């Protein structure tokens, strides 16, 4: 059962013997068990990964952003190289197979 | 939806796909296994194979806990449910899995009290609300799910709830990967490592795959960009003749795993000496059973379990598809005797089964293509 979904903690239930929290997923609110996060309890506003009614980990916004940055940068080195190949100023440089810049 | 939509950005998907084309050596045929059934489904659902070069072959691994469960265990669980005072609870995924006398849903139609739950905690709640009945939870899943079952048992014990048992079919992922690598008919170059199992066990348990077997492993998320980025990372390693474990799913997978989850599992479970897996045979130390301290909540100790051993129907090739030796469409029964409506094996019904993934996503595409060609002719 791999299915696990991100949800935002909107409330923590301090009364229950079990650690419970209310998460919001796509506008729907449900109680989830936070017992697996007892070493590093989330607070309201944190995002967690939920699987079969239990929060498995906190979602790191920092890591998510870093990942997006890495993905954004894919292909940039290639594009830079293609750009430079296109410069015709140096007669001794090898010809690149027609990468003419069209803006 | 946050933490979902960003990882489906079409522009970034194109970039990642282009990078994969750049990195893939046209002289090589890459065989990369995605272990997780959830990854298999994501690959088919998002049509990722369409944007990968044809020399990358994705091989579907055995990471589907419903699929690897032999039919006999279904029969055993349902044998307990025959008692009219027993409420049989399980995840929705289990409901259409065939036993020799029918699936749980078919038993429900014949009068057995069978109920779908989304969480073991829900099953415990049914027990609280029905003190005159006994609630048995048919627990399945890899290490992703076992900690939640463990915590539920700890709660049942703490509250002294007596009308509740677990029929434990939890299995562990590393022995399955070992069995795949030990298999003589399997040649693999790299692994897309499990995503959510890794939130519990971390990344260390895969280090032997890189160190001893020389295969790169990248633990991956489930969105299209996650899988594509994982393939980029794997191809970079393969190009550089490297083999190490990398974590693509950093936003959620901690390298050291979840200590509290592992602790809960150790408190409640111990390893069975061996367990039978569909397709992989008997594997030692590959499944969990409930410790004696929790014997009162162990269905196998509270009830007489027949211990049925059932072999799959002869014509069904579930085992080979599970191991990745055959693609779903290569099974002789695929799409004919075996469909989601009348499944022969669990791979066709589980939300993580590769036959179900193929049938629901690829099959229709092929059929639509055939239909469009014949309508023009």
C-alpha cells in the first residue's frame, strides 16, 4: 500500500491519549494519528505525509524547493553550450551543425 | 494541490525527458526495476514510457503486498470470518482478491460481515463500538504500513480491548529485492527504490545493492517529475560507472528512516523464520508475525487457522509477472480469462498490481489505436 498523500495540519488534539491531529487534504478535514512522529511532533501549519490514517513524516518545504531548483536547472548547461557553439566569431572553431538562434 | 501539482509541471517534465534522452547511451539497453507497485502505477498512469527513449526498459518489481500474498492466506483469513460473531475488516484493495471460495466481497454477498476500512485504527474503532462482536483486521503491507498496525496493537493493549485481533501478513522489502537479484533469469542495471517504505526504513538498507551488487539505487517519489528525476540520477551514475544509493525523495524520506516507527514495529512484531511469496517461493526472514507479548491480539493464536496452501491456477503466470520476467500482456490469460472484472490473480485487482496498471492504462491505448486504424481502413 504505497498510497500516501500530503496534508496540512490545521489542529493538534492535546486531549487524546493517542497523539491525534486534524489534517486538511483538498479542503476535507480528518483526524490522523501522529504517534509515528512522536520524536519530532508537527505543529499546526506543518505539512505531513499521510498513509492509512497515520502521519509518516513531515514534508520538508526546503527540500521540495531545492528539488524544484534542480529540475529547473536541467538542460541549462546544454543550452549554454549550444548558445556558445552558435557564435561564429572564431574562424578556428569547429562548425556546429546549424544552431541558429531564432528569438 | 500543494506538493503534488508542482511535480507535474509540463515544462519541467519536458526538460527532464530531454535530459534523459541526452544521458541515455544509444548503444546500451538499460534494464531498470521499479520495486514499488505504486511506482508501476504512476509510470503507467502518467504515460511516462511515452517520453522515455526506447532503450530504457522499466521492469516491474514485486513491491505489491497484495499481489505477493498466496491465495491460501486469503482463505485462512476468510475461514475465521465464517464465524457469525466475527467482523472481517481489511483495506479496500483486498476486497476483490480471489480466494479459492471467492473474494472477501463475494463472501460479503453470501452473508459474511466484511467491511472496508482505510486504517487499522478504524478497525479498532469498530471493535470499540461492537463489544459483543469480534473484529479481525486482515493486515497487509510492507514496512510502510506495519508501523501503523503496530501502533494500533499497542493502543488496543493499552486500552485492554479484547475483541480485536490482527491477521498479520506484513512482509519486508529487502528479502524480496535479494530474491530478485539472486534469480538467475533476472539481469538488471539499476533500481528505482521504494518511496514510502523508505520513509520508515530509510536509505541505509539499500546500500548492499550498490556496494555488493554494483547496482545504483535512487529512492523516488511518485509524481512524474520525481520518477523522471530519479531516472536522470540513475543514468548519471550508470554513465559514470558508479553505484551508490541516492535519495531523490528528500522532501519526505529521511536517510536514517523513522526511529519511532521502527521502534513500534520492534515492540510488536518479530520476523517469521520463513514466509511464502507468490512468484518468489519461500523466503526466510521476510515477513512479520506478532510477538508473544501481544498473542492475545494475534488472530493466528486466537483462532484455528487452516494453514491452507493453494497453488495458483496452472495457466496463470502471476509469479513470472511479479518477478518481472514477463510483462503483464505476455501472460496467456491477460485480458481474456483474467480482467479486473473477473480476476484470476491478485495482480489484476490490486491498486499496485502491474497487470491492473497495464490493463487500465496501456491496454485501452492499444485497443484505441487498433480501433482507430480499423475504422480508417
